[in-house]
């Protein structure tokens, strides 16, 4: 039996997501060859080279440089910041590349729909990094739903706990803290969830309404005497959940995402860096506009309804699906209270089935990163782009839901999704 032809991978943007995909792909040299990457930061390019394990690996300083070359790879990973996804994805597709596109697809719905059209017109395959689809946990939930053991889905309740530190790190101090410069949080953080929910229900969302805002990360919530920066002698000090000095200890893994020298710098050097870095600011004295809680109320074409809540003040994901034959309870709260991952409660017999998942530890997202990379070769070998597991065409649905939710939150209106799409197409 002949070995499959290796899929050649390149990347524009060498951040944490690209590094994870490169590392996982390098463990499967029979399927993947990592050939090139572009990033303005020389240290990141060097790290990408090391991860590639390829002596012929090529480095480029930016997107223009790598795209000026003849086509170097089969698949280009777009791993830049959200605001650059549209330009980089468009240019790479025009150059002839298929794409592995980090979510969100873009920072506004008009560009999301434009990319969908461009991919269709050019015949390009685009896989969006909706990694939760590839986790053992959600795969099992999907299998249960598809089996019919729950009957017909009538309604569901889902929650994503962002976790207080993650909220402070990413959405108060960090790259996604100012929505006007990045992406609405319901897209940046939770398009994973809207994707999973539409996948499980297997029916288009027809309309939705949304509410939310910032309750906690505001100046009036600051402890008395709290300075603008954690490094200026906060009276609360280490008792504060968000004190930046935690980057020196139990949160140092988060520092590696934002500070290239996190592993080699001394504590004194890190403290000096925090004195001027955005991540050294007090979370109650930032310029943040990203919400710390938001709820969606959704109606689907099948007749099913559901709610989704994103909150900074919980951790992990929870799911309840109510079907005509049984209900399913799953996620973090079930794990903590019942000691398993999923419980199925049969309406007729009142018997409980408890299911424990073997969670893969390779990569992040509960094994979703590893599952995504494992599947890439087969996914890009499919004849039609629409047949791919998290194709651009399928992923547009989650973004349509998210952007409509943000418009609903801001206007107080219930949004008809077909009308939203028609308005921007």
C-alpha cells in the first residue's frame, strides 16, 4: 500500500496557535511537511523553524514576502491577529493556497461573507479552526444526539465559563479587550460555542436575541486605593485574583503567550516589563469595552430553542439537552458533582447512564487541537470543500449567529438571521 503524499504546511503569523499546530504536525512526519512561515519577529520565526524539524524550512519577515514567492505549500495557516485575517486569507487564496484559518474568520460579518464567496469563486478549501468539533467530549455528545437516544431535540441550555483570569488576561488587559479594535467577545471567544450548538442541533438558527455588558471590570468596582498598575504597590496585592505578579508564579504559562522571553527572563526583568506592558495594568482601570457576560436566546428551523450564556465568572463548559425521549447533562458541573462527563436520563425508565470520556492531553482545548491536526490530511483530501468537517461554508453559520447576537445586544432587537445575511451579502 502506497504511503499518502505529505501535506505541505506554511504559515502567516507565528503566534501560540500556529506553534501548537506546527508542533502537532511535526509529530506526524508521514502526513505533514512544514516548509515555511512569515512573522515580523525573528525569535518567533526561529521557534517555527525549530518546530518544523525541516532543514529546508524558509523564513519570511511578513505576508507580502512569503506571498511574493511561488506557491510553497498546499495549505497556508492564517495565524495572525483577528483584524488581519481577511486580508491575509484573501491574498493567500488568490495565490493558490488552501487555508487552515484561525477563528474568527474576520472581525465583521460583511468580510466573513466576502471570504465565503471568494473561496467558492476560486475553488479553494478553507478549514476553520473550530477545534471543539474534534474533541473526544463533543464527538461523543454528537454521537449520542445522532443515535436518537434523546429523541428529537426540543431545547438546550449551554454555558461557557471564560474563567476570571482568562477574562482579565485576554479581554480586559489583552488583545481582545477593546472590541472596536478587535472582535466582539461573543465572536472572539464563543464562536466555538455557537458552532458546536448549530452542529449538535443540525438545523439553521432562524432568530435570536441577546443581552449582556460589563458589570465587574469597571473603575467603580476597584478596591479602595487600587492604582492604575499592579506594579505600583496595590494595597490588595496578591489577594487580588488579577494581580499581575501572578505571572511570576501560577500563571506563568499565560505569560508565555504574550511575552517572548517568558521562559528565560528573570523575575526582575518580568516585573520591569509589566511596568509598561498592558498586562501590568489594574483590571479595574483599563480601556476595556469587551463584555464580561452575555446571553443568547435562539430559535432554530427545526422548532428547537436554546440558550447560551458566556460569563467571566465560571470555568469550563456546561451543556443540557432536553429531548423527547431523554435529557443529557454534560460538562464541568457534571464532572464535579457526578464524577463523570455525561449523564443521560431516560424519561420513560428514569434510568441514568453515566459516561466518562478519555480526554486527550496533547495540545489545548481538551484534545481538540490534536484532533484537528490529525484530521487535516484527510479533510484536505476530500473532493468538495463543503464536505470538510469545519469548512468555511459551515463555519459561517456560527459567525452569523455571533454577529447578529452582538447587534441584538447593542440595539435590543430580536434578529432574523436570513435578513442579516441578505443585508450584508
